[in-house]
C-alpha cells in the first residue's frame, strides 16, 4: 500500500481545525505529566460536559437511560467513561482503551542522602527507558506526599519559570574514555540515576543556640554532618510541612521539565514528554466528548501501569473495569452475571496505543512496507508482541475488514504497521487483556518518533486524524 501524507488531504477549514486541536492537546500534556494530574484534568473537563460520578449514582439509586454520561475513577490513577447507547449493554460496547502512565524516574521510599557536598534523591526508573537519555537534562518533580494523618500534599516543582529544576550528572568528556567504551545499556547504570537537589549547607545562627554567645564576627555555623541534606529537609519542612519519614508514603515522579512545544519551521509536529500514551488518551477523551447519541454504549478506559505490564489495582489486569461495567448495567436494569459476560464478549475495542514511526536515520530497524510514517494518518497494528508474535493480540481479519469499511465511509486517513523488523524486539499494549473476554480488539493510534525518550515527537495531523477515527468507531462499530 502506497504511503500518503495526510496533510495533503486537508482543506483550509480542516487545517485550522488541526491547529486548534493541537493547541488543546499541548495544554493537556502540560497539565498532565503524571497519572494523577491526567485524572484531575480529565474529570474537570468531563464534569463540565455533563458526566456524573458512578458512586454518587449508585448511592442515589439513579436509573440510567440512553444518552446518560457516567464516569468512575479508581485510586486517582485510572478512569472509565460511559455514554449509554440506544441498544441494551448486553449487546456489547464500543470501547476505546489507552494508558496514561509514561516512562519516568520514581523516587524511592528512603531516598534522601548526602555525598560529596550534594544532596540527592535516590530513584528507581519506571518502564522501558534508555537510561543515558536521562542525564544532564532539566528535571521536575511531580506527585503527592501523604502524611500519617491522611493529609495529602501535592508537589509540582520545576515547571514554572521561577521554579528550580533538578538533574542527573554525567562524567565530563575529558575523563570519559573508559565510560565511552561501555555498551549503551551500561553507560549509565540504573542506580546512577539519582537526582541532585541541593548543594548549600544548612546554616544556623548562633544567636538561636542557648549554649553559645553570639559573636559579631562569627555569628553563624553550619549544622555539622550532612549539612546539605539538613538544608533540604529544612526547606521541605518550611515549604510543604514534610518530614524525612514522610517519603515512605509518597509517590513522587521525576519527569523532564518544560512545556510541550510545536516542532519544525512549519509547526507540523509536537515535541513533548509523555506522548506514549497520552496522545491516544487525549484523542479518545475528545472522541467521547464529541459523539452524540450512539446505537451501542460508548466507553473509554484510561489506565495506569501499562508500561510495567498492566499490573496492580490500577492496571488493566485489575477487575475495576469489569466491576464498573457491572455497576452501570445494574443502573440500566440489565445486570446479571450472564448479561455481563455477553456484554464483554460482544464488545468491540480499539486498543488506543502508539506505534513506532519510521526514522530514516535508523532505516535498517524497520520494514519500509510495514511501518507507520509520521503524517500518514491513524495507525493500525493487527498484532504487536515480539519476534514470533509473543505476547500479542492478533486481530481477526473480519474485524479489520469491518473497521476498514467504517473508515472508508467516513473518509478517515489510516495506515497499517508493525513495530519494527521481526527479530529486533517488539512491544505490547493492553489489547491482549481485553481480548481475554472474547471481544474483538485491534491496536490503533498515533505514530511516535523517539518513543520512550524524554522528548517524543508526533504529527499534528496524525493526532487530529486519530480523534476522527475514534469518533467514527464509536458511532458505527457493531460486529
């Protein structure tokens, strides 16, 4: 199939729509650098659009009808949205499913230490990263600290112009001969990704010490051992009322500092952290808000933990999605265990996740006939996995034909792809987990350049076209 550039298919009105949509997407990225921040941003937007919280509806025993909009958040890190359709839910849902976690550095539970006159936070990298990409770049800290009394303190440092930033140091080139002979996977070790957060010792005014008299010439002294660490603790106490032991119950994520930006003289691309997979999450969210009444109930799942195997209570392997479907069916008057199973097995899903974009600088890693191109439109991956399709969902031909028919009628630009050459590696998504219910699932989303790097690139046209594709799917899928 010949590669075509989506930009060439747009009229002047659509070109303006692309830029407006890209601006909204950039704002979303800047406001949601962690799962919790994404959830806050999403809930604020969907409540304005009339979505009601599921637990409140359950408590009030509110019956649901066609057109009603419902959402449920799980542990502030995952969310599922429903727009009730004309048909019974037992006849299946049309589901968009993306993830909102991204590779990063997580602060450990006993992280703060001093060495060589620097104060550090010890970290553990999260997800698949090239560790050498995370040194010598400005970093920000986002997250929450929960104190023993249940008080939650939000932390967001490094994004505003007057904020300090943090960094991981690297060896100067003049002394790096041995380092440069190492494999790329060993140039920077995981335990070397500790961020520098300070260098100034805590200074104590002797006037405040009862056992010493003030001396006009020598009125100050440092706090002794670990004086720099003590200085940081003093700042944390003053600014956030945080003690060192509070790190035990903290979730602090270290991410690249700075805003998402337009890229290229033609401003055709977006360069930002966390586009895998917030680009598909945003497109899915906007599709849900755009569709009016649908024949089948429309559903959007935005989950945590995909980058580490979709595990845990907020990952796709959790039962929170299934439980939410059961609760919604109960409020529509349909619930039974059999109807729940029918609903899930008859559903159609687009596993909304990114695909690798062709990079001419590394052409040997791709099969040019079966790769996504930046600007080529929405991407379908019939299968993912690695090597012999290990760990893959492999979509049925009948389902792919159904999607093709919908997209042709709606004039959606799309392309098909594999992640890369067969024996070079691979990857996975949440598709195989939903496929366990017996539903039709296929991977679809946006092509990304620099995937899993601190700064990833996408095409504005692809982001816009993917949203259009998701809308067409929610309105028309029924297999």
